[in-house]
C-alpha cells in the first residue's frame, strides 16, 4: 500500500478542515463519506467531490474501500464507532475528546491492540511546528525551570441547539475546548498532574459553559486552565519559568483572521524576542502522522497513554467541580 484511502464517518462541519490536508498529502486520498442516510451522504459527496457515498456508517466500514476513517461524530459516539471501525479492519483518527469515560478509553485501546489497527486522537495543534518548537524550547531550558503554565480557549456558542450544549451528547466547554489547555499543559509538563481543583458555571443547558482548573505537578509546578462558551473568542498560552516566559498568541489555531502565529520569549532582562515559526496548514501534521503510522509503522506523536491521561484529567476536574474538593490523580497504568 502506497496510499491511505480515507473515509469520513459523518458529515460534521469540522470535516472541512481535514479534507484539504488529506488532499494535499501525496500519501493519502479521500475516497468515501458516510452519513445516516443515503441522500445526506450523496449531497455531501457531491459538494466535496468525494467519489463514494454510503448511507450508513457500517456500510462504509464493511465496504473494503477504505483503509482509515476520520471520526467526527458527537462526543458520546466516539468510542462505539472507533471500536466498530477497528473491528472492521480500519485505522482510526478520532476527533477529540477521545471518549467520555475511562471504560470507553480502555475499551478503545484494548481493541487497537487486539486488532493491530492504528488509533490516534485528533489534536491537530500538537503536530504543528509551533507546538513542537515551544516544547523544544522549554525542554532546552529557554525559560529556566518551569513554574506555571497558563492556557485558555474561549468562544461563544450562540445556537441554543448546538450539540455542545447537550449533556446527553457529551457537551460542555471543558470537553469541547478545555481539553486543549489540558493537553498543552501535559505536553509541557511531561505528564498528568498529581492533583486538580476545578470550578464551573453551569448554564440552563445543564452543561458547564465556563470552567477553570488548577493543576498541580511534581516539584511545585502548576498549570491554570480556562475554557468558556460564554465569552468572545480568545485563546492564549504561556509558560512561565525562572529565567523568563514564553507566550503564544494562538496556541491551538496557529493563525486567526490573517494574524500570524508566533512565539515570544520574554527574558528576565532585556527586550522580548519574537521567534519565527514555520508555516504549515494546521491539520496537515495529524494526517501525515497517521500516514507514517499506517504505511511505515512509525509511532504516533500523541501516544495512547497521553490520550488516556487527557481524559483522566478532564474527569478528575469535573469530579472536583461537582464535589467542591481537590481530587488526587491516581497513577495507575
């Protein structure tokens, strides 16, 4: 196999971001889309010039026409269809959040091991040169010893019927965008926190529409994360150390409204230093990462252990917010 044949499992809006990445890659081709009805699949395939359309998800998985699938279903369906896909012999790139419980996560990981299929969480920003460079600078001692990581991802959800606001579908701002600051903190700190404290504002929808969390790591290191559905778009991250701090204006989207991304190092003394970041389409890295894993047997950039810790941390924060207490993270395997 010299190319990976991709299928889209659902016609979700986020697909429009991944489609160009697959088509730009010399190692991939988009061959199919599946929806809950044939009419919906046919219309989507026509709009996006996709060769094949399937009127059910399972029909596409069983067709033998695809090697990998991108799962962009509502959160509560991620585990079920990831497992179904792998049992049908298909590799899976699953949109974040990976799953909504540890039982689901462990079932997905177990199935990947049993079937030998590649399984990865779709955190596109983790593959971008900006994120890689930030990690390299921190590990290289640019900011000295890390003391605090701060990260935020906010935007307004105007549609009251948005699936993000439905509790039964895995809604909530922490699951939707708060996972980005959590994963960034884990990337910089090298693992999950020792304990967490969370607080949330729950709207009439029944989901958290504002969430803030304090994460404590070994050596007295801390992370502070914030997410919201109630405030205008804003995203930012910084790593504060003993020798200075590294700030990122667009840590999760790379560029917004033609404003370029970039890292700025603020030393203890002297002027801030803007560090140039190589340009790359935001979703390209995660597609090439899957191609490397499927075609070359390379390890995925985001390991399943890291993904497991993303979900563990979210669940601990929700527990803390619900119970009004600090929650210790158990360090199980």
